[in-house]
């Protein structure tokens, strides 16, 4: 096992500790079945599971069928070596703004189409990890923001739904001052009927919510009578009044926008939530070591059974 004291916090350590399919498959197995009981992916038996000589392949003594450690996970239906998945995960979680499919293709030696597929799956894992964090403990900051170019500048075939009057894509976000975690979601509209339920759903009941003085948040306390609401009056030039500021969520938007203009300038409305999950999860893992971040994504990737629709969407 690990002889390198740096673990896999850097790419050399990662390649040393996971030199081949066998080492990677063993690590995925430990993350997927931490109690050591491998579960048959056909009949759910844990009674007599035999490890075959091929890495990550098992045979069930009850139903006599074979299955892989990848079955039912984001790594299913892919012949990409697990080491490339691990490297891609490393690059995604350690780059500040994310990594484009073109760059990933060069880094791990696959086609751009394959890199696109890998990143799509890793975003699903990030979304699982992000949603597992649950509702955010208060106090929180809530805000909305806009991404993208103007719809009127696009060719008719490129015009996208879900764009506001400016033609930009609207996103809503909540950042917890307590846990430092973030939740963000694309929104069709930035009205009270859309934003207030989003904030309420993302936040532990009874929390104080800080927003700017945009009128759509006025309904926060009255609609649900569960959240305390404090505003900072941006329109009057007020940016910080005691605790009433939204610096946390504004830092999150700043990072998202740097990623959008620098790396992912072609994000479409259809895929926007996945990128938001990737950015949120990266934000949520800022306090962790690279090794812990990699394992969080790998574990989320094998942790929950995805439906066929989710896998192929
Ligand atoms: Zn079985």
C-alpha cells in the first residue's frame, strides 16, 4: 500500500499508489463496500462472492453471475481504465475553476469526446456529493446572478430557453456562513415565486438569511414565517452593515464567473445544473486535502445506484 508519505495529494503520489487497474479497483471496492461485504449486483446476495483474476470482477456463488465493481455506478459502461478516471477526478477537484474537456483530453490521453463523457459522469458524482450535504445551516446568504451572452446575438438555432429579459442564464445560490457550503441552481425566473421557495428549501428552518435589497426577497419571512431576513442596501451604496452583507455568496459567483469565462464559456442551459453542482462541490471541499476531495468524488460516484436515465441523460 502507500509507501509515499504524501499520499495521493499530488499526481506523482496518485500514480504511485494507483499504478494499475487492480489498485484502482481495490480502492473503489473499499469506498463502495466499506464493511468488506461485496454486494452481488444481480441478486443482492453477499454470501459467497468470489474475486476473479480480472481486476474489479466478481462472481456470485448464489446466482452464478459475474459483475464488476463499476456496475451501477458512474463508471459503468466505460472501458476507460480506472487510473484515467482517478486522474480526471484529481484534475477536476484540484483546479480552481475546473478543467475543460479539451484540456482533460490532452492530460489523460483520450479523445475530446471521451473527456466530455468522463467530465459529465464526474459532474453527476459531484452532484450526488453536493446533495448529500443536505440543507444549509444558518446564517446563510442568498443571491441571484446571471451567466452568458445575450440571446439576441445568437443564431436562431442557438437561442436557448430559460433566459431572462437580458438573454442571460439566471442562477440562484445560497451560501452558509456556518458550514461554508453552497447550493446553486439554474432558475427560469428571478421572481419571488421562484427564489423564495429555493432559499427555503436549501436552508435549515429558522435560519437568518442575508440578501441584498432586491424586492423579490421581501417575501422571505412573510411567506414562510420561518426564516429571519436581513438585507443590505446595495442600491443606496451600502455594501456592509455589521453582519448584513452578502460577501460569501458574491465570492461564490465571482469564482463561478471566472470559470465560465475562462474554461466553460459554452455551457448550455441544459447542462447548467451539472456545472453548478461541480462548482458548488469544489467550493464545499475547499477545506479538504486533495486526497479527501478525490475520495469524496469517487465515493459519491459508487455510492448511489444511478438509474439508466440518469446515466445516459
Ligand atoms: Zn448474485
